[in-house]
C-alpha cells in the first residue's frame, strides 16, 4: 500500500510540474508577443523619424547645393555657391545679429527671473500650487494667442502706455513694436514673460532635490537667506541651469510663430531673425535653394549647442 501511495504521489507531482511548465510556457509566449509588439512599435517610430526628420534634413542639404529658384524645381548642382552668397548678404548678417541680440536679452532674463520665482516658491508659502499655476500659465498658452495679445498691448493706445500714464510716466509712452530701436527688446520682453514660469518650474524641481542634510549643515554653520542659496543651493543645481540654458538657446534660434505674428519681422528688418529670413527667402522670394542654405546653417548652429549638451549629459550618466 505504501508503494502504491508513493506512486500516486509521484503521478500527482508529475501533473503539478506539467501544469507549472504549461503555465510558464504560456507566460513566456505572452511576454514574447509583448516584446514583438514593442519591437514593432519601436521600428515603426524609427522609420517615421528617419523619414520625416533625417530624410528631409538630408534633402534640405542637397537642395542647398542646387540652383532651385521659382516654382519649377531645378536640381542643377552648384556646390557651395549659396553658402558663399550668404557671406555677402547683408540681410543674412542682420538676421544673425538680431538673433544674437535676442539671445543675449532673452536667455539671461528668463533664467534670472525663473530662478527668482523658484526661490520665492521655495519659502514654503501658503497656496504654493496656486502661485505655481499662475506663474506657469503663460507658457501653457499658444504662442499665436499671446502674440496677438502683446500686439494689442504694445500699440500706442494699448495697456502698457495706459499703465505708464496711470503712474505718471507718460513721457515713456511710445509705439513699442514700431520703433526699430526697441522693437526687438519689446519682443524679448514678451517672450521672457511667457518662458519665465517654465524655467521657474525647472529650477524649483532642482532646488527640491538638494539634500536636506546639506541645507541643515549650512544652516548650522550660520548660512541663511541669500547666502544659503548662493553658497549651497545654487551651486548644486548647475545641471538644471545648463538644461534651462540649452532649452532657451534652442528656442531663441528657431523662434518663428510668435515674432512673425507680433511684428512680421519688422519694422523693416529690425526683428527679423534667421528662421524668419528662411521663410521670407523661400516663400516670398521663391529662392528655395538659398533658403535651404540658410536653414542648413541654422541647423549647424543648433547642433553646435546640442551635441556638447548631449555629450555632457550621457557622460555624467
């Protein structure tokens, strides 16, 4: 009887093992299918990015080396003739200068104001989420909507001049986007208003990741208030500062819709930056090859900024 009982137990164990093996096979098949689906999605994304991004980048570079002008496509190879033309084009150099001035005003202002707002919110104030939403709201709005809003505010009868009158500063009234000397600074001011909340969010997240032990140690040593941030917290958020700088730099190089709606690149060429020049040369002058050369130059400038950032980021990881 004992032998029969042992045989029955062996049979039952065999059945259990068989069921477990069957279950494992099913699970493996499921995961294999999931991996297949993931691979298919990944390959599909790679194909789409390769076509809609890299293919057209290569195509744009090839077009920049042709003589395509007008609505009829011509692909006669002219080498670097269009790039050499840029060196003697005053419009290109004006656009590049405007881009540099715009960057020098827009980037530092957005970083300083964003950092200031982040420090204010880090003071454990009441209703922090409400203030955070208020500061971030401008960035959530469409650039086209805010451009029309600022266009109305910058007119001679707009809100800005009205406020100046209200505070007895009527002598400062002017047409903010019609004067070539200040139009670019007015555009920069409007974009600083829109981006400061986003930069604030980057800095606030970085400040909240600073170890409390470091802050407490600094407080024990007598650091507080302004000294606590300048000597302890801000030096530890250099990566976030660099990230904010790169984001603002890339935007300032490719900004188009906001400036186009607000000033149309004017008055004259006062607010024309490289992306607007690309558009005007291509779709108003029909010089598609020359426009592609300017666009390729803009791409190279962006890559000079992005590649070191990617290298530093991955090296740290």
